[in-house]
C-alpha cells in the first residue's frame, strides 16, 4: 500500500523539479572525478609501487606496508605527535573562543564590538604561506620581534621557538588559536544572541548581578553547542594541520613536530616510497572515518545534535 503511493510521488517530483536536478549534474560529475576516482589509488597501499610499472605492473606486497608502519619507531612517534598536537588545538580552540565570546558579549558599545570582531576575524582569511613567513621573522632568534620584546621586558634570553621540539609544539598551538579563534567565536556569539532576554530581566529582578547572570544563564546556554563543537572536532584529531606545520617546521623538530600528513609527504613524494606513503594515508583515513562516526553519535547522545 505504501509502495503504491510512494513511487508516484518520486516520479512527480522528478518531472516537476527536473531543472533543479539538472543543475546538480556538473557538481555530481566534479565530485565523482576529483573525490571518487582518485580512491582507486589506495591499491598502491598494497603494492611496492613503481611509477614506471604503474598500478597494473607493480608487485603486490599485501599488508607489508602496514606492518612497516607499526614496526618503525618513526611512524609511531609521528602518530603520537599528531594526536598530541591535535588534542591541544581542540582544547585551546574551544576554551579561547568560549571565553572571548563571553567577554565580547559584555561590551555595550556596538561600534567597538564590531571593530574588535573584524580585527580578530582577519587572520582566518590569510594562508599559512603568508603567516608562516611572518611568524618565522617574528620568532627569529637573531633579532626577532618576540625575542627582543621578551628580553627588553623580562630579561629572558632568546628562545628558539621553531628549533626546539617542545617550544615548536607550543608555537604551533598558539599560532593556530591566534589564527582561528576569531572565526570560531561566531558560533558562540550566535548562541548568545539566541538566549531569551526575559531570563536576564527575571534574574535582575531577583537581584542577580552580571557575574551571576553569566554563571547561571549564559554559560549553561553555551554548554550544548560547546559539546557539539568539541565532539565533532574529535573526528579530525588526526588532522593536525599540514599547511601550518609544513610552512614552519624543519629537520630539527621532526621528533616532536612531524605529523602524519607531513610524514606522508616526505615519505611518498620526497623519498619516492609511494606504496608506504599511501598505506599511512589510508590508515589515517580509516581511523578518521571511525572517529567522525563516533563523534557524530556522541554529539547526538549528549547534545541531541543530528544532521540526518
């Protein structure tokens, strides 16, 4: 009975909106060519791939590339670096926009508020190629602005931010937050704009000051979206930011700063070990897919968030 009434609706929908469906065709073709066809390349993960032999002629090695991945100390260290750097980025990327949105929400002068918002958004639109050059110059041990400022104000000797592993991780996390916290604040400001003003009026009648209003009204209203943003960010914990690290790192910080994406780049393209590099990339993609599905499920259970 349901089938008899459902099929005519589908046909009616196609006939009525065929122009809209036709507009989707170029996008579907582009996605198929650039997103699905390249997936055939994962075959290289199971081969000792030689470019001059091609996928059809390269010898099969089974799971040897994956055994090599978990057998090498460098590979394990790279996975650990990726998780540590991503985890710090996620935590800092939640806390800083959260606090900044709370502070900006207390500003009553609209012109000043808009100016501050515009200024903190700007770094998001700059590429890491540009920002990398600026940071390398600012953090230089030989007369960099940051080191000169630290010496003049606190007498601290020059710090090798981009040459010491621990300082490199700190620099990566701080520079990432500086670039993105303004744009991430948009979500929290939108949440604050949706809070019912009568709640603040009722709290004011009851004698609550701004601090208590923030603590008992504003913060609880922001918790659900914070959980959603945080859990969805877990899905990308193996994406530590190739562009940023590639433009800032060097051989002195490989031990603490090399991540999966930069390791794949060096292994596959620089050293020519394409089969092993593909295996590392495939491993990252499978784990990432699992984490995204898990994070989506967690967001649904904890914050009632769902797309489908």
